[in-house]
């Protein structure tokens, strides 16, 4: 062994020392800068236009608007209707997907003929694009004349229901729930499969029935997975747009207008970029507030 190797404290066959911390930071810096630019530039431009008078139909109307865009937004009845619809859509889809997803996860964990095929079919709707899913449900399922539900209703002597006119928000909730139920099922099924069978066997030997096993063994075991499902779905459900655009276009009236569609309508239908930017800032604040509490809740559950 040479003196140089002895002084360095490494054997001649040892691998070269890892890169130092400053060197690693220098290598990561370009990707970090790209991500910062990717996020900060749109945010700064949205903030800038939210304080400006900017209408695409009248380029001469420019200048500093102050908080007028925000004041007009919060005094607009459509804003509060869209906020209510956003929260109703979010809560309804979460209840449906988490509730049915838990029950289906327990069901698909039981052995039965064709279980693998049934699992694939149950998860497949998650891979359908939102626009395609909305078109399928609008034209092939819920259409009052030639939709499947209309045909079934007439077969039983009932009057077909015009879902998007009579129950517009419920129809959108049903479509979005159909899209996100496979995601909840996939996460919860994985969690159910990790449950120790010895616990259930011990509970069965102690006389616990299926319902007692579900509420006192299975459901507590799924609490972390349910928290993750709620967090991820909430982030995406706050920005539902394609299903509303394809099926109801926010109507009738503002019955299905959520924050995402309201921002779209302000920017590309009313050409009010300033007002749309103010709505975007409010939507960003709402999403970050919700995400903050959800992340803290999930983190506490993961630590326990």
C-alpha cells in the first residue's frame, strides 16, 4: 500500500469518494431553476394581471385596477355559486369514491372466480380521458332519447330523465365519481392486501362477525390509505373542468359552474383577463389552504 493511499485512508481497490455536497448542489441547480421558472413565472403574471384592467375586446382599456377586480369578483353572485358548487362537487365525489372504494376493495380481496378480470375491469375507467368519459356518459348513457338509461326507463314503462337539465350537478358528480372510483379502489385494495390475516383469524375465533371485523380491524388499517386518497383526489377535484365543459357548459344558469369553469368563462367567453386572473389567484389560495391542512393530516397519520 502506498503512502498516498494510507494518508487518504482508502485502499487501492476502493471506489472513488462520492461527490462533495457543493458539487451535488451545482449539478441539481439547473433542474431546480427550471422548476422555479416553470412555477413562478405563471404565478407572477397571474398576480400582475389580477391588478390590471385588461380586456381582450378593448385593448385601449388598460391601467392599474387596484383591488377592483377582486371586489367585483367577491360581489358577483356567480362567484359564490361557483364556490358552493366546487365544495359540493368535492365533498360528494370524496364520499362516493372513498365509501364505495372501501367496500369494493374488501369485496375484491375475497377469492371468487374471475377475480383478476374483475379487478382489471373495475380499474380501467381511471385510464379514460375526462373528455372521452364525459362524452360517453352524455351521449351513450344519460341521453334521454337514445341513451342506455333512457332505453331502460322506457322498457319499464317510465318516463326517461333528462339528467343534465333536471339534475345537472348530480350528473357531473356521477361522471367524476365514475372516473375517480378506480383510483380509490386501487389504493385501498393494495392496503387491504397488506392486512395481516392472523388478526382476522384471531377475531373470527373470538366470535367477531364480518361487520365487526370490518369496523374494528379493516377500517382502522385503511385509515392511512384513505387519508392519501382524500389528499390526492382533493387536489385534482378542485380543478375539474372537462366534464363540465363537455356536458353542461356550466349550466343551466350557473348550476354546474365551479371555480375552474368560472375562470375559463371570464377569460375566454367574457374576455376579461383581469377578472379571470383575480379568480385564478383566489383558486390558488383555496387549493393551497386545503392542501396545507390535508398534508398535515396525512403526515400525522403516517407518523403514528
